[in-house]
């Protein structure tokens, strides 16, 4: 199970190609946006799996409803489980 955490990611290590609705379906409503720079980030999530793995997703410099490529960082196996082929590690 995925649980929201009040943290943001430090630096991008991957990309998720998906629309805003897909992210909400998988992660719930953005929970970390207020912790990010409002001039740079439109929506962001911090989340943790029950087993302790963490992940972070954010939309950089684009309104969330227009974003199709999301920056991400965190546990690669968790991001791969959640987003499959829509996730690419850098």
C-alpha cells in the first residue's frame, strides 16, 4: 500500500510519462506541493510503500493538467511497480 509522506524529492533520477488523472489514480491527490517552490513546481507527491520504499513525483514548470512528463526520484523498484513502462530511469 502507498501512503503519503510530507517530503519532496531532492533531484530527478527518472521520468514518468502520464497525465495528471493517472497520477491521481495511482498516488492520490498531490500532497507535497506546498513544500516545493511554487514558481517552479505545479504539483508534487511524496509517498512511501508499507515496506519503507519511498518515491517522489513532481511536475516542473508546467500546470499539472497540462503535464505529460513528470520528474521523479526514489526507489526505482517502487516506481517501476507503480508506473511500469511509463517510468524511465535516467
